[in-house]
C-alpha cells in the first residue's frame, strides 16, 4: 500500500521550523499541485530555493523575496522522510522495496543523529496569507491532468492533478504528496474560529490552530471510514463509483457516523449501498488516505443468508456485481487498501 515505504519512514512530528534551500515545497491550488515532469511517471516538486525566486500569476508562485511580497506566503513545516540506521536490509534480513527511490539510501554513519535517524528530505507547505482559499477537497474531484488555469512562471513547472500520485515511480514521494494534500485541505479550511469568528493562529509547539481570543483549539481533521470486502463462497462483491474520476472496480465503502462502531458502519454501509445483510465481520488492515482526509479500516465479511440480490444505491454506485475469484482481472498497484483486499481474496481462493 502507499504507506509501505520501508526502509524510509514518514516522521510527522510537528516542528516550528523554517525551510532551507534544499527543502521540498508543496504548493497546492484546489486539487492540483505545482510540479515538473522529469520522466515517465516522475514528478519533481520545487525546492525552496527555486520557489522563492518565482513570480505568481493566478495562484502560482509569487516573488517572495521582493519586500512588497514577503508577507504573501507562509511556509509551514509538514513532515520529513527519515531512515533509521537499524533499518538496513543487511541488519533486518529483508530486501529494499522496489517502489522506494534507492538513490536516497546512504549508509554513511556520520549523517545520523544521536537517535540513529537520518533525515532524507524535509517538506513544507507554501500557504498564502490573509486570503480565503477556495477549491475542491474531495478525492473524487481530483484528476491527473495539467491545469493551465493555474499559470506558473517557474520554467517547466505546471499544476498537476493530485491523482498523479497513483502512478509515480517514487512511492515515498507519492505518499508524501497525498499526506501533504490532506494537511493543505485542513489549513485551508481552518482560517477562522468556528466559535467566535476571529482569525486563527498556528501554534508553535504542536500541529494545532488556536484562537487568540476565546482559546478554541482545532486539530487536523481525520475522518474514520471503512472498506468492506463482501464474500459469498468463491465470489466477491465489486462496485464502481457513480460520477467520480476513479472508474476501476472498488469495494463498498463509507464514513463512520457519530456514536457508531466500525462494525456497525460495515453493516449500515453494506445495507445502504447494496441492500444485503452480512455476518462474520473481520478486521484486515488500515490505511491513511489523505485524498479524502480519512483513516480507512478494511474489513472482510460474508453474505448472511441466501438472498444475494443486489439493490444498488445509484446515487453512490454505478455498478455492483458478484465476481468469481477466477474472473477477477485486477493487477497490484502498491497503492490502495481496496486493491490489496480484492487481490487477497482472489489469491486465497485460487491457492486453496
């Protein structure tokens, strides 16, 4: 899955830090991000030295070095990609995963801190000050296109739909992109206090927005949701979303409501979307999914009874169908919990 970036690790502990010239800058506009295409399925994001030298037109990059423009952007520390010294394959007896950029792996022991941790790359969010940013923040509205409506004066840079992360060769960078997008949406949507309406301030000790007037504290929004693999002997119920960019097969999914257990979410979402009852609900794995700002929990369950007739909720789904394991035509993508669960069911059935 996208978070599986061993031997690297995403260190998300907040720091009150300022960017250095070689730090990576994420600059988002709506559901797009500023980047340069440097090869097939390879996007390059501007370093701070490149970004601060730019000029902004239509949501692109301002010349932040000019005196009159110095207050236009804030640079918010997001996280770092790090590597622990004891995570080397020769020490752990495993291979480096193929989807991590091996050029970042440097075994020089002199570059580790007192905790044997090496910082591979730091990431910052370039965020416009004193304006209300508008735009979509839903996964189904993201795409992979180049968006010329956001004009960049940085040579070679354009605004790409954030869905490009799915096909990027460097999986650690893809994971960083989707996580940065999650935080961008939270910062963008929390400019003013929901209690008293005053302008919020960023806390210097933790990732929190705080009202200087009433003391209201706002932390990053993480929405719990479920992914549900419904099985019936050698068949699994596959779905397709209605009216979304993503058109491949998926599984029943939905957000957890207030006062609801994850298992009850499974039962409710299955009944709402496909109209059947399920039993033997079993937890599988979880996944952070920044595109929708959610924390996904995967569950397997079985059809309860003999009534396998699907009653499709057409507002949510365009397809709902039982597919035999031998007929599943899905390839691994090393990205989504959904894809992994579908393939696990297929392989378990065919190998037993």
